[in-house]
């Protein structure tokens, strides 16, 4: 299963992703974005939210990736999603 990942520790809290796609994103108690759903990961709204992130911290990891959010192979996983 594909997995939506937000590197929340690098989030600046601009809210673009939440504003564009509240199906997949919300704010945590500190005002930073977190993923809320791994459903419908091929939606146009999700891709727009990912592309709109000013700090580029949102990604979808591919189906067979068993990685954690900050793994070394994450870049490869993202390219193959």
C-alpha cells in the first residue's frame, strides 16, 4: 500500500496542503501539517497539494517500500511511487 508522508519537523505551517486537500492533511496541535489518510492517493488534489508545498516535505512512498519517514532510500521510493 502506498503511504502519504509529511516531514512535519520541517513544516513551516503555511497551510497550502490543508487548504488544497483537507481529505489528506490537517494541522497538529503545533500548527504543522500531518497526513490523515492513505486513501485515494492518486487524486489530482493530492498531487496539487504536494506540488504546492513551499518546502517540499510531502511525498507518497511506493507500495513495496518498508521504510520509515526519514530513511536513506526515501528519495528512490518517491521516484518510483
